[in-house]
């Protein structure tokens, strides 16, 4: 069974440019998460979806970040415009509902220069 | 305010000996706890979990202990192997509609041959 797939693996952009990340969760997983991980820190939740509904986006900086989950499967996370402080690893995870183990993708390492 | 704390940034252990990784939490609503392992340039991988109705859960070489009164959990790896060298994250989830995974900052384990 395929795991959580994220693309791209690495992205380097100039500040003020837009960037988008894509995630394909494990088949059948209705819960999808986007996490942000800074160097030396644990993952921090940005947004959680239950099917196509964003049920917790309280930590998403909505002035520049947006996300969508079309048809309750794939998801994209967008930053526009990117700032230097957005350099981090963006992790996508999925699970069979809430409060079960989440499975993570390999992440997208974003560098903003 | 950190709700999940891993106070040891690193731990070094000899191959064959026991590794003990510790985690403390502050939120009394947490009732589901997980450990993840992370290798460089990969996403976190689920290792083992425990519900608050238990005080111990074992899976092969990995055992998680939960002390609810002390708000403390630990992961024991016996015997430790060089391939266990990775960053270990403790995560917790609370009851109720939120239930998002809250991660600690991680402990880097080095197992020396």
C-alpha cells in the first residue's frame, strides 16, 4: 500500500513569490493534516481536514496561507507571498479519523531566499 | 506554552543496552499518546501508542510506560541497535472534537556500536 505522497521534495524560491505543495493521502484516510516543522522543533499543526471540510485551521496564517482538499482526497497548501521566515519543512499526514495514529509523508523542504 | 516537553535534546547509548526516552505533558485532557521516529530527510514514522486507560504498552523491543499522576511517559528500547539512531518525538492528543496531535521538540538518540 502506498504511503502519503508529497511533492515537491524540495523547493527554493525568492521571497514574495508564491509556492504550492501537494499531498496525496493514504487511500481511505478521511483525516488529513498539514504540519510545519522548523529546525530543532517538533511538527506544529497548520490545518486539519475531515474529508473536504477544514475543521481546524486556527494555526494557519490566513493572510498568506491557504489550503484546499478537493473531493476529500488530495490537498494543496499555498503560500502567497512567501517570506524568509517561511523556510521550513511542510509535512502532510493522514489517518483513519481523529485520535488514531497519523502517517506522514516525506515532507517538502522550502527555502525562501 | 509547551504542552508536551521532551527535556533531553539528545541521548547516547551503547548498542545492546537500554534506551529510555522521556516525555512530560501539562494538559490533563491528554489521553492518547504516541511516539514517532524520524530519520533525516524523511517524515516521522509511527512507532507505538498508548491510551490513558493503560499504563504500559509493548511492541517487540519498544515499550511505552504512562504515569498519569506524574503526567509523564517514557519509551524504552531494549536492546538498542545502531539502526535505532534517529530523532524520537512524543505526541499527545486530547479528548473532544479537537484531538489534534501535539508534538514535543524531539530527542536525538545515538546508538553506538
